[in-house]
C-alpha cells in the first residue's frame, strides 16, 4: 500500500472496531492500480451518517442526504460515504432517492464504470466483483451493468466516460460507446454545473484530442453549453497537437477556435457558469491573444497585458502556430526586465505631482501618469524622481500650472 492510503488505515480500523465495514473506493483505487498520482482517498462504509459521526469527533456534514460525511483525521479531510444504492431515476439525472445498504457489492454496483467500482480493505486486499482490474489492464471504460440503463439513469456518466478518455487515454468499450452515441440527447437534462466540472477535467487531460473527437462523433457536444453549433471549430481544435496546457490556457484556446468576439465570448463563458473572476481574466487574455497573433510584444503591450497573460497567451499562441511549447516562456524575460510593472512603481506619486503643479487632482493627473508610464517603458525616461521632474519641465508640461 502507498502513503495516502496508509495514513487513512487507522480511520478504517476505528470504524471496524466500532462494528462496521469500511473500504477505500473509487478513483483513488483506479489511479493506484494505474500507478498514477492519487488526488484524494474516498472511503465507503456500512456505517450510516449518524453512526460515522458517533465514531469520529471531528466531522462536517457535507451531503448527509446522500450519505456523505467529511471526517477530519490527523489534519486531512476524508469523505466517508455510506454504502448505498440509488433507486428510481425519473429524469435521467441523479436518483430520486438513495437507500443505505449494508453490502459493499451493492454499493460498487451503483458506480459508473467497472474501473471505478473497485474497493480495497485496510490490509491492501482488492475487492473487485465487476472485473474492474481487467478493464484497467485492457485500458477500457465500460459501465457496471448494461450501458443503456446506466446512462439513462444518469446521463452525466456519458460525459464522464469522455473525460476519462482524456485523462487516462483509455478506450470506451464497444457496447458502452454504442449506447453513449444513441443516448447522447439525454445529456440535455443535466445541470450545467455538473457538465462544467467534467468538461474542465476533459479539457486538460493528456488525450483531450481523442476525447474532443469523441465529443463530436457521439454528438455529445450538441448538449454542451454554447458549442452546439460549432462542429467545424471543434474539429479544428481536436486537430491541434495535444500539448500540455493549463485549464486557463485550454479555455483560451477554445475561445480562439470558436472565433467569438468579446461580447459573444463573455456570454459563452457565462453559459458555462464559470466564476466571474475567471471570465474576466479569460476575456483579458483573449484580447492579448488576438493582439499577439498579429504583433510581436512591445514593452508597452507586455506591461498592459501583465505577466500571467503574457505567459498563457504566449503558450497558446505557439500551440496555434504549431510550434513546440515549453514552460520557459522567452518573453517573460523581457517582461521581468521592464522598468516598471504597475503604475505605482513610477517613482513619483500622484500627490507629489499635485503639489508640484499646484492644482487639484483630476483627469489631467491620470493622463500625465499615463504619459510618464509610456515614457519610462519606452526608455525615454529613467524612473527616478529628479529625472522625472526634469522631463516634466522639458516637456513644458509645467505650463499647465497656470
Ligand atoms: P477523480 O480522480 O477525477 O476524482 P473519480 O473516479 O474519483 O475521479 P469522482 O467524481 O471523484 O471521480 O467520483 C468518485 C467515485 O464515485 C467514482 O470513482 C465512481 O465510483 C463514483 N461516481 C461518481 N460519479 C458517478 C456517477 N455519476 N454515477 C455513478 N457513480 C459515480
Ligand atoms: Mg475523486
């Protein structure tokens, strides 16, 4: 067993000592068997939420109606979910009702894919009633039980299959893929937030190109926010080399291939319900990407773009141009060498200028600071108070005094 599990073993032991069963389950087991790094360790237990809370002192209710309690154990939070089945899906999403059960196998049966339906006990023994290990060794994504039933129960599983293609470079098993292609329209019933969470993982996976191709071929894209009418644009995106881009860089690349204007981009990003701050950053990045596609950077554009945008834009620019990309963005050296990075770096303050010119602050001040900023960035002026004063006098700006 490896560290993240070892650290949580005492937690399983405590539950067992109290008379319950408890196992490691879900993505952590899959990733462990694949030798991938493990994000968080999830635990399934026969103990009901109230029982879990009676065993541990430090708990937070995070989804009690679904059986999930967060336990803080030696400084690490763990999600403990009671074994459950999910009965009666009437609207192709989330069950109407969950029923707590005492059987691990029943709990594993309700999970989406066989690779995600494996458990491990505290001694490291694997419990695998649906042959998840075989699927992992064959690099196959297949549903637990009949794919059509499982996708009809919760249509999000179809998008999850595509995001696992992207992250794990697995293939979707033939019957599962057939059902997925037929049932893609059920995706229309899924809440945007759930789609966004999976799509963001899909965007940054190693095999995103294959995954985007599948998104197109299965027509799942028609049920995703804002991209239904953009098949050709998505095809172009899928033909890009699958470079290792960050989440922000991928959204930026997507915006580029959708060929949207600023306003349309904003509505598009809002449709995905991304946080406002992220939308604002992406729109800023987009402006500078458009600039970069037609220009080299200059001291002024580097300055107004800002370090993060220079880095992200430059990497996306190279992907679009088909150049290799690296984490070492050359232009960042030029950015770092700029004499000022923000207006407050100018070695004269607004109040000093007000005092010097002897007139109250107003639009003139902003304009003047802008001129100083430009002159300093273009190396017409050194950023020191004496030279700035001299420059202001030479430019005859002090005549504004009167
Ligand atoms: P990741 O490593 O990205 O977290 P994961 O497999 O752990 O991948 P989660 O969304 O964290 O994915 O879900 C945890 C587990 O819960 C899954 O491994 C799967 O067993 C089960 N699961 C999650 N979503 C569904 C779903 N829509 N239908 C059925 N089972 C699901
Ligand atoms: Mg997980």
